[in-house]
């Protein structure tokens, strides 16, 4: 009996919470100037991570479809208008009419390059530093320009992304995928066959590379593995000497 009484006494003597004090502490916490910027940055980082994950999964799906088509082509069944693997081989060209009209304003991030080169090929976004996975091309006068297909192939993706803007992906018979981001006035549809030099869109803006204003973000990937390649090592644009 004494034990039961002692138990009741312990419960009655237990410390009681003060809801008013807890609310007051929360108000003081959120009143601090640094709280909301920190929450905003954390939320932006989460959104960027989720967006990148969703985009990569969508790209992976398109790549898998393209690889499946390539396997059909290699067996002699082009299917759905796929580019035949035994057709004439093309050298990749700059995705613009005249290379001299644009500048490379952001280079490809090469992990083997110097620290200075790495810094110049890194993008700051939402307080996070992101390596540039392609080339950013822009005119000196910041005007828009036509974006051309770097090689013949099939349009494997057309989408609008909140970070990289309007984008187009073209899968080619040699197993590569060219990616065009920060577009406006997109002129092609998914599943469409395009020839090298066809106008597929115009250069525009995106949120990721906002500092570059009107520009084209151009990438090259291996379809099977998704490995990102340095476009400058593949481009073979021949500039006529005047």
C-alpha cells in the first residue's frame, strides 16, 4: 500500500510542461534573423537535389530507350525511323551556324585541370557549387541565336525543367547523346528524326546559369553509361580562313 502511495506521490511531484513557455521559446527562435535564410538555403538544396534526381531518372529512361533502339538497328531492324548504324558516319559540329559568332562563356569541368580552370568551370547555385557538365555558348551582344543539331539522330527527349530550362536530347547512331539546355522556341518533338545542322531551337535563359543571360548549354554523353564527355574534344568544326 505504501508503494502505491509513493507512486502517486512521484506522479504528483513530476515536473509539468509549460505550453506557454514552449511557444515563447519558438517565437524567440524564429525571430532570429539567420533562421529563415538557413531554412531557405536548406530547402533550395533539397529541391535542387530532388530536381536533379528526377531529371537524371528521366534522362536514364530516355537513354535506355535509345540503347534499345540502337540494338535493334545493329540487328538490321531500324524500327520507328531510327538512324541506321551502318549509315554515313558524321563528325560532330558546333551546334551553331558560325562558331565565330559565339564565345564559350563556361567551359567543361575537367577534374584533371588546374585549380584556376576548375574555378572558371564551376557554377554557383543556391549557395552550392556545381561543376559545369558541358559548354555554355553565348553571343557578345547577349542576343539569341539558332541552336542546331550537332549530328543527325532521333530526338529522345523534349522537356521543361525548373533549373536547366527548356531542353532537348538527341540520340545518335554512334551511341552518343547530345543535350541542349537553356532553350527558347523549341522546334522539335520527341521521336522526330533530325539531320545535322537542322535548327532545333533558339538560345534562351535558365535558372542554373542565370549569370550567363541568353546562352546555350551543350552537353555530350555516352548513351549506354551516361558518362559526360568534354564537347570540345569531339567538335570538328572547320573554320574557313579568309
